[in-house]
């Protein structure tokens, strides 16, 4: 009989967790389930997401799922220790959940609860981000990444790396075919491939030299609370994505700011703040290249979220409209 997480998931959803009271709010992402109590949050990776297991990282088997969860916690704890507290082994037994270090059924990441109102996406939807705030977000992003940049990654030819990114983006976009025609996805990827070829030498030399650890950065895993910026849940679903050119994390946040608000100044301020924090300057001639790459990840993700949360459909459509307009602008 194949293993099912369901008995454990049912107990988590019922609040049968040592030390907790009440019933948690349950949030399902593409690859995980998150249980939010009054003060604590428990995150558990799925073993049965066929799309993710087939295209990105196979978490079917317990050993690999545990290894991935440990790496996830180590990464996020280094980036945001104020949020990521500990890793606990759990198992379902006698109608409740037991914490255990001996042969755990699953590993759960234990976090301090973050108020949803503090998520950057929510700030954007409420129209609260100013150029000054965007600059501070960029600076805060560079600071938050210091914890995961304690060592240099093994450098790969970034021209070749980005070829794989384009292939991954095609699979990512194909997963929301009910929302976006494949020819539309291909139009963005064709632009990326064209620029990749035109700027091959830049990518092979300068951008290979500029590779750093970055992670999965976007407006849903960035926190802005009392003026302080933090990252949350940025361990990449595909581990080779952890390494990017140093500008990519900022492009992913700044492109969200611009596409969801229509305010280009927020994009420019965020990038300037990040550059100031890093003590480096980007090659602005590649802005369009990285903006469309960033949104080629973010836009399908919002459509994925909309399958279980209808409120994410309008932001997805907003990003999509921006991408169409922007592609026309930079292609002319």
C-alpha cells in the first residue's frame, strides 16, 4: 500500500498538535501545506504534487522529502531567523500528532506567525508602496540575502544556465494552459532567447562572474512590517535555481512592484535601493530581459494560486496585461 500523508494532514487541520489550541487556518501552495495557529505556523511539503514531482523536484520518497525540507529550513533560517525557528519531526499516533526525533513520519518547519497584512503583495494591493518605501525594500532585500551568501556558489556559464531557465519557464507556463495560450508564453520566451543570443558574450563573462545565491524571491514571500523588510520561504523549488545573477532577486521584486501598480518609479527606486545595498550597478540595457523573465515566473504563479483563491485572478490578469504591453514596447 502506498504511503499517504492524509491522516497526518487531517490531524494538523483539526489542530491536534502538542501545545496548540484551536483550529488552524490551512493554506495550500503548489508544493506545500501550511497550518497557521495563533502564534505558530507549521509547514509540510507535499509528496503527491504530480506537476512538481515530474517537472521540478521529486519529493515522492520520504528520504528525499526530508533532505529537501532540512535544506529549506537551513536556508530560510539563515535568511530570516526571526521567522524560522526550528525543524521538528512528527508522526500521527493514537488520533493525535507526536513530535519525535526517532523515525519521524514527516518533518515540519516551525515558524513565528506573520500577519498576512504585512506581506508585500497585500501592501501592493492596498496601494501603500511609495518610491521611498520601494528604495528601502531594495536595500532590505540586499541585507536579507547576506545570510545565504556566506559562500560563493560554483560558477556555471550563465549563457547555458539561462538556456535552462527558459526551458523551465516553458514548463512552468504550460502548467496554466487553461489560462494562457502556449503561443503567448512562447512570445515572451522567444524574446528572452533572442536577447540571450544577442548578449551571449555578456552572459558568458560578466554575468557568469556575477552569479550568487539568491533564491525564490517574489512579493508573496517578502514581508514589510513597521518599516522592516524580511524574506520568507525563499528556498527555490528547484535547487539549481538558488544560484542566479546577483540582480535577479531585485528584478523579481521590482517587476512585481511595477506590474501590479503600473508605477514605473517603484521599479526604478527598488532597483536603486538594491544596488546601493550591494555596492554595485546593474547593466540597465538588460532590464527588459530580466523583467520579462521575472514576470514569466510570477504571472503563471498567480494563476496557479487562483485555482484555490479567486482573489489572485485579478492580479494575474494585471501582470499578464503588463507583460503584453511591455513586450510590445521593448520589441518595437
